[in-house]
């Protein structure tokens, strides 16, 4: 099946620093990737939809300047948490769908997630 | 606004038993429903995808059903094994293309 690689798996940083998380589709081209956030024992909350070559679409309540998303190629999307604070500590997961993107019968494939801890 | 509910929130059963996990959704206008497995601190693994026109899907010991009109889906696990212990999430894709997840059922299979 399709493989989505996410890096790093975990990161600890000081408050005020920025953290970049990478999401790669290894064996397919993903024109659309999704970024989710998950708090302990809670469900995944969609943060934004990342579109290759264009601006990301953010969900209501998600700060665009706080969570910078770049989708520069068909296999790579990055999420940068800028000026991280302890309340940004969470589990971040990316996902992608296999082509043809836009087909609503497509499966979602997920990266392994990144646990962010901001001190 | 679509809401997805999973019951129970947690479940412990002895090894070898068959079990059923439930997922309900409030808006029946969906494209598909997908069941996932999530191990602690890990990403999600897709188990089964059911299109809105389908009634069920099977993969090995797993069987997922969908009753769109009543807004329900079940995931049936036969002959449970300790390795099945994980959190199981269902997610529906609505007509607005948004994918909404339930909070999951934490399953513990007792050896």
C-alpha cells in the first residue's frame, strides 16, 4: 500500500523556537496532503489541507501565521510551528490520498506522527 | 455539522472472543466511511474503507458494515488476539469533503 513518511517522530524544544515537521509520500504523488492535530485520548482534528503549488486551506480557528504549511513538490509537505509555546504541545499527523486526487473513493494514508513537546 | 460518535470508549475482552465496535454519525450524506487502527504514539493504519453505496467490507478477521440511512457502522473482529490491542477510529467523509473522526475505542485484548 501507499507509504507516507513523517519526520521527526518526536521533538522537544524551548518555548519561542520554531519546529518543522516533514511529510513525504514515498511511492506516489500526493497533490493534496492533510495535517491533523491530536490531543491525548482525543480524536484527530483537521488543521489544514495542503495543496501542491498553492496556499494551504486552513480550518476555522487554526492560525495561519502560527502553523506554516508549504507543499513545494508532489511528494513533500512541511508544517512549521512558529514561536512554539507549551500549549502547542501535541501529536501532529499528516495524511495523503492516493491518486487520482479528488476522487472521493480514495483511501487516507497516514504518517507515523510527530510528538511535539514545548518546554 | 457532522458528528461522529464511537461506543464504547474502551473495551477489554479475553483473547479469542469475537467483538463489535460501534460508530455512529449524524449526517447520513457521506461519501465513505473508513476504519483505522492507531497504536500508542503512532500514526493511523487504514483497515477498511466502505463507500456510501456499499453495505460491508471484509479483510481477514475484520468485517465492517455500513447502514447509511441510520448513520451507523460496525467493525466486527473475529477471534481476537492480543495483537489487536489498539485504538480503533472511524472517520466519515462528508459531501463537503471534510473528513470527521470519532474519538476512538481503546481495545485491550486480555491474553
